[in-house]
């Protein structure tokens, strides 16, 4: 037995004994992580909590490929947006102490923030209903390198003169809100979120291997390196020097998270009252009364017929998921150091073993899939039958463009930028997406005719509807109207467009980005950024508005 094999066996630490009624065999749980149970790849650490104890915990794959160090229950991972619940708890505790109000206008803490015509509240930051544009997307759109400072990120947010929508009227996930919450904690307490959370949350719960990582030079014992795929089918290190926290930045272990999980059943923080935990798990509301599925850094949902309180995380080479099923006093945590993992799916596959075996989800299509993603039956369709699905489909709310193409007697779902997945037919109008980590069904309507609508169903999520459309086809002469230099004062960014081999391209720091025509005066990039050009009364192109998922309506003016 070599050193790496010994390390992997050591990492398979079994803590306690399974106590859940009908507990699956450990081998069944290990099968869920079989793809990462190797000495030659990064992977994950996993733990199952029941009744306040670890029922099973184990590491899969390597924490460090250079030194042959395996993942284990005590390996420390960055958990991305799973960190948001810790930021939310800090704000809830400060509200309990009377040091701030959840209904405070955030201009109280950031007087330099532009006025938006109505208040933006702390509560709206917590529920992602503030309308603030996401700073991570803003800095990417402005072509920043990923070495900017906390102050630079804050100034980017303060420069935004418009919101994505009026406060409280919509829900759109925004890292800006939780980053600002970290700054509010510091303004209220005169301590960084890292220091305050350690003194008031982590140490009282005994979470000695957990912290907000606001100094990228800080040495972290037992830390897993983050990895992504490399072009040679190997791996490359994927880490960050960014020091923003609040929206992310927590480092922790599956062992430490047990202590956090316990506190949701028996609160030991603040005044020790159960109302704090109730507040954390109470979904927000829009001004029109619509109830969200998002509370205080936690998603409130249902899975396998039972309540699910959860949050995932994804940043650089790290992925995370902590899912709690309070009616069963069961939780599953999966922390990974490989960007191509899907810990949310892995956690639910483990949970389904406890909550009733293979969880089936018919969804609107009525097609039943199992957690293994294996369809009941793949059928064959002729090339002509496949051809009727080919075309372009568009969802204007999500700025989502997808193309369906036939290639070598197979149907493909094309996302652009050479990113596509094969669609395996499981019905005359239904397809199962191949080579993706979760079950995805693509179906077409109306049935039996040339389809006008494509519906994409991801397990346990709302279906996405895309409508067939004909793309605009401007000639080279028409494209010249869009060339030149445009400037955004909100991003402090100049964008230059030129013609390259008959295609209009945006000149970006990483190279030339082709723009695909959508509709007249509208284009989309391979990354899904939509540019809607505007014209003056003379009909000349005067600027454009940019849409990019968590960023809406950023204005550029022709120079």
C-alpha cells in the first residue's frame, strides 16, 4: 500500500454510527461520490448529521494534488455563497441587540450611495430584493483583473446611478447586497466581520476551524486547494486573492458545520431565543405580497415531500452545499475543491437515500427520472424527425439564447462558445440532456408540430420556457453603424466595437468577443451578455444598454 492509498483510507473517517431509521449502507453513500474517490483528482468532503450528531463523514479525492494530501472531515474548504447565512446571522444578532434596524435605509451607512427615489433597506439586502447590481458581474463587465481591493469593489457599487429594479419589487440574487452587509457590520461594531463573527458566533459555538477569510495571505491549516479542469484533461489550481467577505469568504469544515447545524435546533447565540432562528428561516416578501423562497442567506424549499433549508456556494475552484431537513433532524453537507462538481445534486442524492430511496420528479412533462439520471428508455428518431426541432430559442426575461442543432444524426443543445450537450430522445418531443451532472429534460411544444416553444426542466427547479425566433441578419454595411467607441460612467469603462471578417466584435481584455445578432439593434455575446443599441432622432446609433443576468440596463454613450 502506497502513501496516497493510506491517505485516502485515513480520509474515510467514520464518525459515530448511523442512527437514522432505515439508514442506507455506507457503500450506497460512497457510490454517490465514486467519480471523485481517487488519488489522482480533487474531490469532496461529505457529512450526514442526524439528531445533532455525525452519522457518517468521509473525504473523497485529494485536498492537494502536489503533495498527495487527501480530503477528510477536517479538511478546510472555501464555501462561497454558503457563507451568506453567517453574514445574515451577524446582522440578525446586531438587530436583536438594537444596534441596527432591518428597516434602516442603507444610505444611513453609505451616504455616498446615489439616491434612487426611495429607500433601500437592510432587509432588502438580506432578501436580494434591493435591486443593487452584482459587483462581481460589474467588475467583469468593466474588464477588471481579479486583483482589485475591497475599497475598489465598494466604489464600483457606489458609482451605480440606477438599480436593476425599484427596491422591493423583484427578487434577483446580488452579491453586492451581502458584501455591503459586511461593511455595515464593520460600521456598526468598529470590528471587521471576521473579528466580530469569531467573537460572537464561531467561538461561542466551538467552530474553531471556521473564519471569514479577509486576508488572502493568511495561512489556513488543512486547507484544500481549489481546482478546475485543464485543457490536457488534467487539473489546474483555481484560487483567488480577492478579500471581499459577506457574500462569500468563509472557510470551514464538515465537522465545524455540525456545530452550526445544531444551533438551528437549540439556539445558543445572542439572547438564546428561538425567535432568532425563526427569523433566519422566514422567507422575504415583495411589496406586492408575493412570498419568496429566500430567507436570511437561506433558501426555503421542499424536497422529497419534506421541508428543505439550504444554500449552495460556488467560487473559483470551490463548491459547497449545506441542506437541512428539519422535520427529520437530518442534514447533508458536501464541500468540494473541484469546480466541475455539483454538490447540490450530490447532497440531494445522499438525502434521498434517507428520505425514501430514489426521489422521482415527474414535473410538468410527466417524464419520470431517477437520481441516477438514467432515462427509462432512450428511443431512436430519424434525422427528419430531429430536424423539426432545429432552430434558435430565446427567453427575454433571462436574456437566454439557445440553439438546437442536428449534427451526425444527433440533436444538440448549443449554449454558444463551443459549449453544447447532446440530447437523447426519450419520447417524440422529449429529450434527456447527456453529460451534465443533474437531470435535465428538454421538451418541445406544441407536440407533433413544428415546435414554437422549448421547455428546459432541471430537477426540482422551475421550468424555463424559450420561444423560437428568427435572428436578424444585418449585412456588413449595416454593422458599420455599431462600430466605434462607447463609454459607461457607471463602469468607468470604454467599449470599442469593430468589424472582423464580416462580424462585429467587442474588443475585450481577453481578446475579441464576437456579437451574434438577435433582433434589429440587438446583439448577444457568447457569455450571454445582451446589448440593445439606441438611436437618436436622426436614426444614428447613439449608445446601448447592456444586460448581463444580475446586471440590468447599464448605459454606454457613443464617444
